[in-house]
């Protein structure tokens, strides 16, 4: 095993082992231990970044999907299941985002444990979540991908049901049942592909090798619906507002920040990768639904009266832009989707942290009861303003690239349909501004509604400032995310033509 | 390359200092002046350094400066970090920096008791930097960044004043209306980028497009221009934006924001030249805007709103000049307008600072107490109306000549566009003179109306009736006075530089020729000003706007276009939002919930079907056993 292979395994194994250790060790050290594990997990993630340079020499050997480093051992041959992990330019930014957000959430939990259960259990669940999500992003075997995809489900259910708001059980049940429905379809798709092609190896499968046209159509349809539930794509989104609104702050952050990305990542890696003909066939429908999601998400946000629910619905619109980028199946669109994914994770993660902070202080999330935040807590209002302006896609901040270039990609695709979708998406961008400005006007401007204490705790600064800094950094240097995506994206789009 | 780096400093320094300033602690407690001082230092330094760099480049560097490096490549589309400035761009940058510098200095005194001064100064820096980025960027995406950051800063700054209940709404309106225009701008940029495969402006300008694509892209860009430059029908945000602090009004109106749209058309002019259709649309928009702004300005009671509407009208002159094929005249007017409008707003701030009201009906008689402010107003309003030899006269003359010239044909624009622009511009000269004279008379002449139409009133109290003396107005403190006095110089004299060959060649401006054609505008000017003065003389102390009669409320409401916008856009969008939300809850989500409920019920039914009492169940089990036994017995 090379260093990078050790690091790949460590990336998944560390948080899993950490969760196990938390369950065994006494509760009083739980908080510090969990945060330490989350921090240590960042080490292999950082080391993996250097694998990129070492791999560039043999990148041309396998054109469709060439991981910087991969680790492959056979696990259950009968099921075409290998323990095959690998990282490339498409997955790496999401891996890094997951590691970062989990660390921030663990640190935040050290300072504030949401009511409902013990900190130890919550932290253990967060680490299991991290292991599952990282595994999903790193899996290079289709069946393994499915396994990790499922690992995430129940811990998230438990986080919502255990530490959530008043209607947490209902929301958690809806979340788990809805996404299980998607998982069933994903399983069907995975089995179809694995049995037909005789392998689950994504490196072999990418580009649609060994799959007939009709198999690809069927597989993509199954994948698309499954991932559309996760992403979520309108009209399969209704689990999301309830889950977000009821989840505790750290749950919302993980949910919006990285869990949704499993859907869009899966659509790119598995959907477009394994069934490119199917993707080409279904692209117009996907594009139309994505544009509908952008508009519907924005319009619904205009009518929301609750802070967290509004931000939850805003995710529908933002993920609509990401899905529109994917649906164009152009290199521009896919890269826009990749950076949009990361940007949404950073910005919406920050927004949920802030919404949590405001709700904890004001004891209400109703927009009508809030107001005058810039008078009572100017710093908090300033960061909220920054996050809102970033989220509405201000150029120079992270949110811009994904959204603007999704529009550019749709224009590039050309023709009546895609031009219309580009126009609709651009209008959706203006509506996004409308609801975020409405949010700011209700929360930060105007007379003071519910007084909010001005102080910001150290743990809060620790959780927020990396997100603020990265939002600015990705906005100014988009290459941070896109630097290694050219080759994989071109390989993906190359398979379509 | 060094010139390129220096060029990047022009927008870079204010942007960086602005970002740094945002992290400063707001002075919550009144006692500590340190945060204020560092905020002021950062703000003033940002504008001053930019100004110095720009001047240095203008004097020492050989232009045009063009430098770029790769920023990011997205799907084969190269986005560059580029600086591309010619002399004209540098002159605009100088104007932006000068106005921003004066605004920063002025604000120190104007906002002396504002605890949120620190973020304010930082936002002004960001605003300035964003405008400079638009001016200097050699890349469409870079331009878009500046363009939108400006929108966001205008939002933050217009909503700054916490005491004004209308400020947050005005701020939202400013951002949203311009953002609606930006839908078009983004799509236009997207079209150009997709066609050329890069976002570099120089490539975009040299590329050969099909007529349909070009016209579509240019018209889409115009939507953004109309939003930012407050052109009909997206001008509605500008008068409301007066809720912002007065220095911000000066910044928005003189050098940033509204100038950006005009500058972008100027920057893309090689493309606009090729499209008569785009120029025709621009010409019609410009003509409507010129008249709309001028007529609406006649009826306003709020001094700042008079100036705001006059900006709408004057920007119309600039876009009109662009439409008739004279970008040089547009840019010249942009520069003179920057000088005299900044002067007017800063002077208006001085008046408001002293009188405590924006309303002309509560002013009057300020001439003796505020001589400096008065004379600034005389210069500013004279330039606005186009009184020779003040700056506005020369630039407006240029535009009228260009429009008249376009009526001969042969230019890039259709002949009828020349006529439309020329006639509306000419007519507006008289109206402008009228409302400028009215503003001057109402604010500075006659008696003080601070205590109502009947002069000083008596205050009722417990002891003997007390007489409240009107406060004695006075000229503003030095930090506010000096910017005003210094701005008066270019407002008065900038027109004469049209005779300076270096400047003229930089702008590609034609030599001023004072032919017989200037007589007509001057006569109209005299008519307009004379009419206002005559009305005032006939009924001293009475607002000349009374003469507008029943049309006055209509004009004061800006032709009620706000109501139209409310009916045509805002309400339908709200209704649609309600509809979509209801659909989402009652149809989409209800289906999901319904599936769950149906599954539960079905389960309940099946459970019920399995529920048997013990005897029945025993009989069934035994019966089953019997059947199986018989079955297998028969089989074997």
C-alpha cells in the first residue's frame, strides 16, 4: 500500500473508529475526543490533495475516470462488491467540504448541545455520518457506493428525531421514508448495471461501457429519480423543508452542506458516468425540472414566514441551478455544477449556523417577530448580510460561479428549449435576490422585534469564520475548486458525443 | 506589466481597504474615537491612493494599458483577470476617485454622530472600488463583478439611515430593480461569452457575430444598462434612493452606479455601432427618459428628489448621445455631470444639515446666511441647465450638435432616432432651466418658511408665550465646505477643457464650434428660466410649481409609474408566489403525505383482514392442514 492508499482508507476509517471509541469511552471526554477525531480526519484529506500531482503522469491510461489514487480489494465477489476507494478532481472538493463541516459542527457542539439527548450520542452520530458521506464520495465501486449511501440515512434520522424541534418525529419519519424510496430505486439501478455489465467497478463502467442503449435508459431513469430525491429536485423535495426546519443546527448544516451533495455528486459520477446515453436522453426533462425548481424554490421562499424554512427552501432553488448545470451535459455546465455544489455547501452551511444562532437567542424564528438585528447585534447582522448576499449569487463570492455559468452553459447548449431555460434560470436569480432582501429587511432592518443579545461566542466564531473566508476565497479564486476538474469533466462529456 | 499591476491597483486598493474596513469594530460606545478614526483613514486612503495611481498612469504611462492573466477556465471558456484602460477610461476613473474622495471627507463631518460610521465608510470604499473595476476591467466577468458589487453596496448604503422608515424599502427597491435589469445583462454577457469562447472584452469587440445574435446580446445588455443608469422603464429606484444619506446620493448620482451603464455602452460601442436596432431602442429609451425626468423634476417638493429626477434626465442625455452615434459627447457629459451633480448633492447636504428638512416648502431665505452654499448652488444649477460658460453648457451643446448631425443621416443610428433625441433634448433644456431656477428661488430667496407660511410662530407654554427664533442657518463645517468649494471649480470650468487638445483627443471629442445652432437652446434656456422667475416675481414666496395646476400631483408621482410597476410586476409575482406555495403544500406535498396515509390505511385494512377470533382461526388452521394433507396425500 502506498501512502495515498493508506490515507484513503484512513479518511473513512478514522471517523468510523472515532464513533466506535465514543460509544466505549466515558462520556465526559466525548466532546473533546469527537472534535479531535474530526480534526485528525482532515489530515488524510489534506494529504490526499498532493496525490493529484503524483498521478498526473499516468492520467492518460484510463481516459474516463482516472483517480489520483485508489485502493481496491475484493470483498464479496458474488455481488460484484469490491472495497474500492479512490479520489479525483470531482470528488475531492466535496471530501474536503465534508471534513471541514463535520469539524465545525463537532466544535460547535462542544459549545452548545441541542436539547434532546446526550452530546456523546450526537457526536458519535455525526462521525458515523461523516464516515458514510466520505465513503459515498470516495467509493469507486457501484455497490459500495450504494452501501455508503445507505449508511448515512439512519444516523441522520436519529439526529433529527433525537435533537430536533417540536415536530421532529414526523419530519424525521418523512425524511427517512422518502429517501428510502429513493434508495430502493438506486438499488434497482445498481443491480441492473452491476448484473448487466458484470462488474461494479466505476472506473470500468464510466463512459457507459458494456451497457446497451436500453439498459442505459433504464438505469439512468432509476438513478435520476433516486438522486433527485436526495438533491432534491422539484417536485421530489417536500421532505427537505420539514427535515431542515426540525433538525438541530448541526443537523441542518450537515444536511444542507454535504448530504444533498450526495445526490448531485451521484448524478454526475454514477448517473452521467455510467449511463451517458441515458443522460443524453433524459437531459431535457431534467433541465425543465431544474428550471422549475429554481423558479418554484424562489417563489415559495417569497412566501415563507419562518427563518429556517426559508433557508431550507432556498436550497431547492440553488440545487436547481446545480442540476441545470448537470442537465446541460456540457463541460461548462458540469463544472458550474461542481463549484455550485461546494458554494452551496459553504454558504448554506453558514446560513443555517446563523439561523440557529438567531433562533437560539431570540427563541423564535418567525420573521414577523424578528427585526432590527443590526441595532441589537450588529456583528451577527453583518455576517447574516454577508451570507445572504453570497447566497443570492453576488459576483466575487462563491455562489456566483455556479449560478452564472449554469446559465452560460444553457445558452451554450443553444436551441429554443435551453435558451428558454437559461432565461428562466436568470429570472430565478433575480427572484432569489428578492427573497433574500426580504429576509434581510425583516430580520436586520426595521424596528427591533425580539431583542437579541449581541455577544458572539468563541465557538461560534470558530464555526463561522472558515465558512466566511472560504466563501470569499472560492469567489475570488474559483480555481480552488475547479483546478483538477477539467480532465474528468471532459472525459464525461466526451462519452456523450 | 508594471503598468498592468498599477492598473489593477486602481480598483484593488479601495476594494481591499473596504473589505478590511468591514472587519473594524463599530463604535458602540460613544467615548472611543479610535474605530471612527481608523475607518475614516481607510476610506479616505482608498480613494486617495486610487486617485494618485490613476493620475500617475494618466501622466506617465503610455496608454492603452492592456494586461491580463488567466483567472479560471470553465468548460473551455477562458475567464481572465484583465485590466484594459485607455485615456478615456482613466479620465472617468479620475472623476470617480475625486468624487469618492470628496464624499469620504465630507462624510466624516456629515455622519459625525453616527455609531455605524465604520461600516458605512468601508461600504463607500467597496462601492468606489466596484465602479473602478467596471471602468478598468478588460474582462466581461470582471466587469460583471464590479457591476453587481455596486448594486449590493448601493443596497447597503441606501438602507443605512435607521431613522428613516422608508430607507429599507428604498434600498431593496434599488437592488431589485437593477437586478431585474441584470437578468438581461447576465444573459447578454453569456451570449457574448458563448460566441467568443472567452470573456475578454477585446476579443468580444473584435469578434464577428451574426446580426441576430449581436442584436439580441446588445439589447439584453441594454436591459442591465437601463437598470443601473436609471433609464425608463427601470428608473423607478433612483428617486426613492434619496432615502440614503446625502453623500451617498452624490456618489450614486455623480460617479458610480448611474454612470456605470453609460460607461458600459461606451466600452462596448464598437458593437453597438454595428446594430442600428439596438441604437434605435437606446434612442427611444433615452428620449423618454430625458422628458420623463425633466417633467417629473418640475413638481417635486423634496430638494433631493428634484436633483434625483434631474439625474434621470441628464443620464438620458448621455444615452441619447450614445444612441445618435457620439460616445465622446456622452462621456464628456458624464464627466461634467459628475462634477456638477456631486457639487449639487454635497451642497444640498449642507442645506439639509442646517435646515433639518428636505422640503423646499420649508426652506427659503438661505442666501444671506449660507453664501458659499448659495454660490455653489448657482454654479451647479447653472451647469445643470446649460448656462454658458459653465461646464454643462459645453457638454450639452455637444450632445445637441451630435443629435442634429445625426438627423442628416450617415451615422450608425437611423435618422429618425436623431430627430427624436434632438427634439426631446431641446425641449428638456427649457424644462431643466425652469426647475433649476425654481429650486434656487424656493430654497435661497424670499423669507424663511421654516415655521410655516405665516412666518415665525408662537410657542404655547405654561409661562408667557415664548417666541422661538428661527435658527440661524450657516455654512457647513470645513470638512464639508472644502469638498463643495473644490468641486465648484470643475463644475464651472470643466467645459473649457474641451479646448484642450490632449483631453479632446483622448475622448475623440470634436472641437467645439459655436455656430448659430447654439442660439436655439440658449433661447429655450432663457425662456424656461425666465418663466420661473416671472412666476416668482408675480407671487413672491409662492412656489412656481403651483403653475403646473392639476398636473402637479401626477408629475410629482413621476407619471405614477411606480403604481404601474406595482400592478404589472410586483403584485403578479406576489400572487404567483402565493399560488406556487399553495400548490406546493396542497398538491405536491399532499401527494406525498397522502401516499403515506394511504399506505398506513391499507396496512390497517390488511391487519383487520387478518384479525380473527380464536375459534375461527383454529378452524382455518385445521382446515388448511386438512387441505394440505389431502393435497400431498393425493400427490404421493
